[in-house]
């Protein structure tokens, strides 16, 4: 098989050649865009799932849908212990530019054009919001400049209280979008990594927007415990967002993710190959791409058969061991690796959650002595609390990988 024509694309956040199994989420977002554009009430969205299920890819697709609908759209990736103001300001700056460019397009003549003065007013508020990220007393040369070429508009979104400022900023941006008959989508990846104050502020801002039916929608994506993070911040978050669990693909969708791209390259897989591929990948989109790519490169001709997949499996597993599993394992300290290994042994290599008390018993240790390792693993995003007293891997097949380590 010609490796140049290999259609499969394993990569962090890289869109696969066929976005299979996500029609439900795409259709739901299409409805959100239409309802919000018509001034009807709609909740912001939260997507949750393990690593490798395609949350980042789906966020990118939702952003593209918003742009095609004439919306402004900005995307950020939350980082632990990082200030929200800078990336949020950059994302909303991009969204406002999207509005200005698209609504000056002659092909969209039916839309109300953006008033340059009004847009500059909102950008001035955005700049004031961004500049509050500088520490008090910082010298001028030490202050971060957001790259917004308008004067600062003082008095809105610059109090220094992130909750007050975010509500005011979102209101300003949403009103600008409303003036031109469209909306703004803000997409936040790794949302569970936001600082507690920022989570609280974001929930408050979304609450205000939903009450006023403002045309600004937040779409967050994160690990399975993200709903618990939001609920701990604001009790009403359970009703504030529409939650969607992004999971592995079922057999039909996993097969389609392989067959459709291959057939566009005049190739295919036989049924036995698809059986072996599904067993190896477990239906997780990242693994589907990794094994599909390796099988294509190993096969001498089409159709790709089970023997080709089995021959290619060590290549795919080696790549995953280094780039997907190994990079995460290397971040763990010896004490954390001991904890991870105990989880894997108790679950017998499966992705099932295990009890924290069971881990202590397995290691013949007091549960309190293991708390630092567990808390550090939680902060590093390697495990999550499935429910009270239970812990699980954030990475599918991680337990199976760990059992192969010395």
C-alpha cells in the first residue's frame, strides 16, 4: 500500500479523515446555533470524556460550524494555575474580528454591518479586561500588551474581580453580536484545569447570559469529572449547562471511520481485519487512527486483512507506548507510578474504576499515606475520581500499558 496515500491521521487534536459517531453532538449544536440566533433560550454546552475520544477534534468542528453560521468564534485551552484573562481576551478578540470580517462580506448583504465605532468600544473594554492580568505595581515594560489597537475603555470589566469582570465582558461582546444579528461561541478545552475562581466566574457569566438570552454560548470540554468541578463551584451549574458524554465508538462507527477514508483511496479492509482492529482499538478514535495507519503501511495490497493488522499491531503499540502512554507515565514520580501500577493490577488491566481503600490494602499501606500521590495524579490529569472513594485512569488502555512495564 502506498504510504503517501495513507488517509489515517493519529495526532493530538488532529481531525480524522472521517468524523464518525458524532452526529448527535453536531446536530444538537446546529439546533443551539439556530435557537440562539432567533433569540430563544438555550444552555451552554459541556462535553466530557476520557483522553483519546476526540473532544478536542469535536470542539474544532463545532467552532467551524459556528463560523459557517456567521458567528464569531474563539477557542482556548485551559492550563493549570494559569491566568484566564490573557487567553480569554485573545479568543474573544478573534471572535470580534470574525464578526467584523464576515459581516462586511458583500455575499452577506442581508446582515447588519458591524459599526466600527461600536466594535472599537467593545475592543476597548476587552483590552481593559486583559490588562488586569498584570500584577499591581508592575512597571510598564513588564506589563503584557494584548495586541488590541484601540484605546482602553475604563470602567467596564476592569474591576479586578474576575466574576464581575467576566459578566460585564460577556455582556458587551454578546450585545455587539446581537447588533449584527448573530452570535459568539467561546470554546474552552481542558476546562477542568481552570482555577476555582475562574470556574466560578465562568458559571456566573453563563448564568447571566442565559437569563438575558444573550447570543453568546460557551462550549467546554474536559475529563469525566468536569461536571463535579462545575457543581462544586456553583450549585446551579447542574442546570446551567447541557452535558454530553463523549465515549468510544460503537462497532459500526469504528468500522465506518476506517472504511470510508480507505475507500476514497480505492482500498478497503476485509471483515476479519475489522474484527481485529476493533478488538485492538476498543473503539477509541485515537487508537482507531493509530492501528488503521499502521495496518495500511504494513499491508502489501487491498483488501487489508487480519494478518496485516496483526503484523502491524506491534508498530502501532510501540508508537502509542512512546507518544500516548509513555509521555504521561514519564511525568509520574516513583510514588505515583506505584499507585498507578496498583490501580492497573486491581483492575486487571481494564479501564474500570477501583476503590481507593482497595489500593491501600493492595500496597499494604495506610490510605492517608497514599493521599499525596493520589492528589498529585489528579492534578496532573492522569486519574480522576469516578465517584466518592473510587479512582480511574483518564487514559483508556493505560492499565494494560502499565502491566507491560517492569
